[in-house]
C-alpha cells in the first residue's frame, strides 16, 4: 500500500473516531438533561439571541434549540452559527429546529424535526454522521414509531394549549407515564404550556424531562428561573 493510501486510510479512521466520540459524548450529555431550552424567535429579538443562549446555559440548561419558523434562511443561519459557537464553547448541545441541510452545513450538534419532517433515516443522511436527531410526537403510537426509527430523543406534547403552537390540540397528562414506558431509555421531553405553575402536576404525572419555552423566555431573570426549574425536577 502506498504512503498516500496509508495517509488517506488514517485520515478516514481518525474522522470516524472523532464522529463516534462526539456522538457518544453528546448522547451522555443528552441523557443528563432535565430541562430543554428553546430560543424561539417568536419571543426573542435578534439582538437577544446570544444573551439568552448564555442566560439559559448559566441557569444549567445543557440542550438549547433555535426555533425560527418563517424567518429568512440567511438570518436563521447567522443565529444558528452564533448559538452553535456559544454552546460548543460552554459544553451544551445546540439543536437546530428543521433544516437538516443547514445543520450539516454549520456543524450543528443536533437537528429536530416534526411529524412532517420526513423519515429519520433521510434526516440522518442529510444532517450527517454524529448529529443527534429529535422528533416531535403527539401520541403514544408516534412515540413508538420514533423509537422504531431510532430517534435520539423525542418531544411529547403539547400537554396544554400553547401560544408557541397555536391551533394544535393539547393531549393532556394522562399518557405521560405510558409514553415514558414506550420510550424506554430514549430521552422523552414533555412540552407544551409547561410553566412554573403547571410543572408540579406534569412531574406528578410521570414526566422526567421537560421543554419550557415562552414562560422561561418571558422571565425577568431567565437564569434564575431555569435554575429553579432544574432544582425542582432534581428533587422530584
């Protein structure tokens, strides 16, 4: 074998090792997360993106998504690049909502897709190796299907009516325990209308992980609010 082929093979195996290490490390970090934060551009001004990302991380949040529905792609990309850099520097997982092509282009840690986002196998092909893939689910059957497809984590909801997803029927709390059982060891994050008031009953219904969006972003002190939520969840 020529030196050139040896070098190429070494480079390939080095890249494969790095991808495997990154994916394994991210999955371990994901499993440790209780609170999933979202920088939703419906509640966040462009000038607030970086500060709010820092505030969430300061509060103990270790997985943060950019949700920018209906925004121009160059703007989405600029916000995503900024958030990815902050998350990578500070040891948090950055998730891009939708846009697996963009996730691959900027080197996002993870991409999240809805029920209309195509098969997870296709999403993984587009996003690239080592990228975590999350799926939104709204029923027990969708939870089971996401697990069969090999999702790295799922969102389950909306539990309550929420302005973040206007017009989507809420699914209530009754199926949380069954959804947790169906998910097995795949992290399941309950989402939709969860706030400081509803959190206790969500936890009582069996939730182990939650996503909080509008309530958290509208707090005067996002960092302190996130710390309080995580503390309550760790004590539950």
